């Protein structure tokens, strides 16, 4: 198997894990989202810490957090990714996985706007049409449902801003995420301590729940490692197209497995988003430099 083939399968597996992760978090729906998030952070840190320790790279974390400008960026990144993770868990628990998938579908188009206004990147004609279609889709949902799809917009917005500020950090993905969850660790430990002080803590009360909360760590860390491995071995155009595996699976899980409502307004909005993504992908492929 060639390096590009290994990269292809690594990215595919990573996106598939992300796409099917709502099933995992749905099983934990009886546990408060804040507590699930806390354990996700704690056990992710254990997983990443062990990996870096075996590689002799724990010092990279300390070095990455030195200096106020970089530390400030890491603090902001930690807040954004933690908010994104919490909202994902919370939305799944309250039966809004469809909106989560819409948020990840919208994200590439939000990234285009951030690139345009934050980094001065040129917005191509097809990209502009794609963004307008996304805005039209959001407008349709807002009009039809009587409320903006705020979960989708916040999911796309937090991850978009998170991705943008990460462009300023010349740090590998494993070390970077380890720094971010390390900064959130005091809050995560405080949430767990508060839950157990009140006698409501799930960890240790039930063996199955305890095992699942521990597994939230590898579920977070493993796809990131696989994606990082694969991203270095396949083209950006390939990564761009494969990114849609995640929200597509989330959408199918929400509608087919969870039985969430898919109204006429969703039936209008989602095709608009999909058409926008087709145009966005075509623009990305057309503008990709020759290998």
C-alpha cells in the first residue's frame, strides 16, 4: 500500500469516526453534557499525554505555552474548541443532531468568509455563489422554523474562528490540542468535583457509564491522530472532499437512526447547502496548483 493510499484510509477512518460519534454521545444522553465534556477533556489529556510521553515530547507542550502572545492564542483556542465540543454533545442529547450536521456542512463556507475578511483572501465567483446559497439556506430555515438555526451557526462559527487562529500557531496538531485541553483541565476537574460533591457524578456509579466516559478520550484523540497522519499524505483537494463524510454520516444518523424531524424547510435548505458545497469543491479543485 502506497503512502497516499495509507493517507486516504487514515482520513476516511477519522472522518467516519467523527460522523458516527453522535451514536456514542447519544448513549450518554442521561449524563449532563457538561460532565460528559469534562471527562472528554480529562481522558483526552491522559491519552495525548501518554502518547507524547512515549515519544519523549512532553517538553514540546511546555515550550509551546511559553510567551504571552502564544499563550493567549491557546487560551482562546481552548475556549472555542471546548464550546464547540459542549454544544455538539448538548445538541445530540436534546435531539438536534441534524443541526450539528448542518453546522459542519456550513463550516467550509464560513471558512471562505473568514479567509476573505480576516486574511484578505480573494473570493472566487463560484465561492461567492456558494456562500450566497448557504445564506439563503439559513434564511429559509429561519423563516420556516421561526428561529435561526443557532446551533448550526455557532458550531460553524466557533470551529471557523478556531481554525483561523490556529493558522497563527506553528505547532503540530497533537501538541496543539494537548495544550488546549491542558488549559481547560482546571474547569473540567472542577465540573467533575462539583458533580461528585453533590452526589450526582456518573463516573464510578455505573461500570458501563464509567467505561464509556473513559472511551470519550480515545474517541477524541484517535481520529485527530489519524487525520493528522493522512493529511500529510494526500492532496488538499482530496481532504476537502472527504471532509463531507463527517456531516453526511451525522445527517444520516440523525434522520435514519435517531428519527429526528426533517421538515419541508430542511428539505429546501439542505439541498441549497449541498449545491453550495459542490460549487465550493469545484472552485477548490479548479484553483488547486498542479502537483
